C-alpha cells in the first residue's frame, strides 16, 4: 500500500494524529506536522512513472525517545502503515521523527 501513497495524500492529513506502535506495551500518539517534497520537484508523478520523493515529519511526546526503525502507524482514514522513522530532534512540542519516501 505504501507504493500508492504520495505527497498529496499526506498533505491533506497534516495536523492529524497517528497512533504509533513501538512494541506490545508502548503506543504513542504522533501528529503529522510537515509533508514536503524532497526537492523542488512537484508532488505529481515524474516522467518515469514513479512518485516524486517526499518526507513527512511527525511530532510525538518528548519521552520515550524511540530509536530509528520501522513502526506501525495507524490513521482512521489511511489505515495501518509500516513506516521507517528516524528521530531528528526535540522541539518545544516533543520529539520529532522523519519518514522519507523515494
């Protein structure tokens, strides 16, 4: 399913909360705070038929800080997605995580 998702889909969900499952006992809420193209390319499909690369930034609680790895993200409209997240730093709202789609 991830192959069919593109930037335009996620832009509609900026501000939404996703449930992030870290393990059997740890589930946190992470808000999608950014959905941006990875370069100056538009969100449309490039000529080769592949989607244009983009990145997502989520903000979760300040603790626990989760290590980089694949996490299950659940959203009421998008369903369950397994996404590789990388912690990119704290800000005033909590810990930020990035997912890059090529």
